[in-house]
C-alpha cells in the first residue's frame, strides 16, 4: 500500500484558527488531494533558557488552547521537540510532505529559517505557500511604494497606506474529513508539553495575570469592543501608566503571539468607530495599531534593526556600560520608587503600560544611567509577554532618541512623572511593598524622609530599600550634553558621507 502524502501547516507567530489564511490553504489542499494534514509547532529542548518564564507559560497555554480549538475542527496539533531547521527536513521524508504553509514573519530568526527551508523544499519538490497575516498591511508592499526605503515618520507611513484596501478576515468552521487524519493522530508523542515537561516547577508559580490563548485573546477583544464609547474616546496620552488595573487593552501579548489577528482588531475597531465621533491617530486606538504597522515596516526594511551598529536608521551614541546599574534597574532596585515599581510589575506580570515603558527606557538610556538601549531591549525580551522583535527595537530606539524621535532634551522625571496620575503613590505601594507605610509626601522621594519618619514607616533607606543609584537632577543634565555631542558628531559624519555636488 502506498503511503498517503502529507500537508504541513507550520505554526509560528500565528497561534490561532480565526483569520488564518495559511492554515485554510493547508486544509483545502489536504481535502482536495485526500492528503494527511499535520499542523506542527517546534519547541526547542532548551527553550526555558531562551524565553522568560512568564512568556514561556503564556506560550504553553496558547498552544494548549490552539490544540483544543483545532480539535473542534477534527484536527490536532503536532508538537515537535527540536529546532525547525533540523526537524522539518526529517518530517518532509517521514511524512512524505508535498505542501507546506506558514505565515510571513519578519523577525530575522524566521526569515533565516525560511531561506534554509525554501532550499530544501525546492530540492524535494515541496510546494510552499506563505501568507501575510501578522500585520494589517503587507509591509513589503508598503516599502515598495516608498521606493524601497523606510518611511521615517508615522505620518509618512499613514500616507502610504491611506488608500490600501484591507482585506476581510477569513473563518474556518467546517470539520475536516477523517481521511485527512493520519493513524498517529492520537499519539501522545506529539502532545503539548506541560511546564513540568519543560522542567519548570508550576507549583511554585502564581497564575498568570494575562493567560495565553486565542480564546482569551478573542474574549478580551470583544470585551473592549463592546465598550464603544471608551473605544471612540480613547487617547493614549490620557491613559494612566500607573493605574492598578490596566488603562489600555492589554491585547499586545495576544497579537504578538498571533493568538489574535491584527486584521480582526482593525476591522472591529472600524466597526466600533463607524458613525460615531472619535479620536484620531496617532493617539486613538486605531492609531496604536498603526504604530505597530509603522514599526513592522521599519523593521522589515532595515538591516540590523535590533542593533545600533550597522543599523542605518539608528543614531550612533557612545553608551557606557555599568553591570551593577543595569542589574539594579532590571531588578527594580534603583532607589527611585516609581522606576522600581514599574520594573517589578514587568517582572511579575509580564506587561506594563506604554508610558511606564517610556519612563524606564528613558531612565536606563539618555535620562539617567547612560546604558545602551540594546541592553534594555534584552531585559524587555526576557520579561515581556508581548515581546516582539520589531516593536521592541523600534520603541527602544524612539525612547533613547536614537531613531524616529529626536527631542532628546525632553527627559522623564522619575519623581514628577508618576505623580501626575497617582499622587498618593498607590501603584508604588502595591509593587514596592517595603514603602507601603510611607506618607504620601515622601512616597516618590523616600530619601528625603527624616530618619524618624523612615523608622516609623518600618523602612530605612539604604537598609530596607536602596539609596538612589544616581542623582537624577545631576546626571540627566550631564547626559543632555553627551546626547548633544553625539548628535553633533553624527551630523558631521553624515555630512562627510554626502557626495560632493
Ligand atoms: P493599547 O494601547 O491597547 O494598543 C493596542 C495595540 O496597539 C497594542 O496591543 C499593540 O499591538 C499596538 N501598540 C500600541 N502601542 C504601540 C507602540 N508604541 N508601538 C507599536 N505598537 C503599539 N509592544 C509590543 O507589542 N511588543 C514589544 O516588544 C514592545 N516593546 C516596547 C518597548 C518599549 C521601550 C516601549 C516604549 C514600547 C514597547 N511596545 C511593545 C509598545 C507598547 O508599549 C505596547 O504595544 C503597548 O503598551 C501594549 O499594551 P496594550 O495592548 O494595552 O496597548
């Protein structure tokens, strides 16, 4: 008896059934040709050393949910332990693969994987289909429209996409025929691993505040879209970085993992705004989604987008190194309660508000510590549930005034900024409990509290909570001068490179 050939859908950053055109292509191909359908996801054995613990938990939950949703369509998910580039070619032979689908991802890890797999597939006569479905627009078409150069401003980006018709989302609702299921359909070998299988002790962990999965992503989206007035009035600068419950949607972890389609979010927003007075980009909710498209376009069009050197859009700044300061920042021990509260929330919950990200990113780089944005981006990569290659790098460049934003003289104060939206410091008291008995007058500047007040609050500065690692009032002025000098030097270098006319 001849072996039945297979069709593979390769899940990466598209952990969903809804609006997954590449998956639908795979289903149709399997049905039409009576082939087996095997949707796969690769987990590297050392993943726990590569992905922060909260993001790994989010990923495992998303895979469990994906498998459950696939099962409703009479399909299962095949988890393959190993590296995609090594394992896929083995599966090509083992399963007699004829057709492979996946989504277009611009993160260089996936781009490199695609290049290797394309070569192998061509030799084996395997047909590959890739679909743009992680962004609203096809960012490569946007670049083409801009003569293959990166639009350096948000407004320019908007002008490039204003006439582009966004396609409708697609749905997959019909169960697949039994003949598309291989005999190994029920093999435990391919099950989604538990955290214990990945050598993480689940019992020692608090439940995730934002659990992973398509089901939760869609629930969250629908919950916010039902609040039509809120959506229409949304203005990012008016949302609070230090409210005790999030003042923005927290859809980012779901969009980043592809549990939620950015295109579905786009269409739902358009529906909610239709016929109502509403805020506009860049501050509106639709405007936020467009920031994502902007950074994706910039990331797709720039070599070494996540590095300073060799990155054509990034200003070269002679950042310093200071391991102790970097560690104190990452662990929330800078002695500035607002900064520390944000970093501790990030580490515990995996998500912080956009303006909180502004605060800590500015503090690490041009504001206070004069440490490279690349170092900060690595810490964020470890802690963020919503880590995304292009958004992380693009926003870090913005905050460090290395690209897209150049008003480096506008520095966030680690004392005054948080007070605007939380005078009493309730957010600080939640995430820096050492200070919970501090009087409001000293909650942002505990080093100013007299010794008697410190003792009465049960927290002596320098003993129970760190002294400030730098004096903001002094260092930010020194840093302004360094930024000014770096900008001047970059300008001179650029002028020298300009061809003589
Ligand atoms: P909402 O305000 O509800 O916005 C809705 C969606 O729009 C978000 O889910 C997100 O997909 C998109 N969005 C919002 N703001 C931005 C923005 N500034 N840039 C790009 N897309 C945006 N976002 C990530 O998803 N992954 C990252 O790795 C990431 N790293 C960042 C690093 C720094 C230093 C900074 C300053 C920002 C970073 N952001 C990142 C952008 C932004 O902070 C988050 O997308 C946003 O806070 C997520 O919360 P939300 O879903 O409630 O956003």
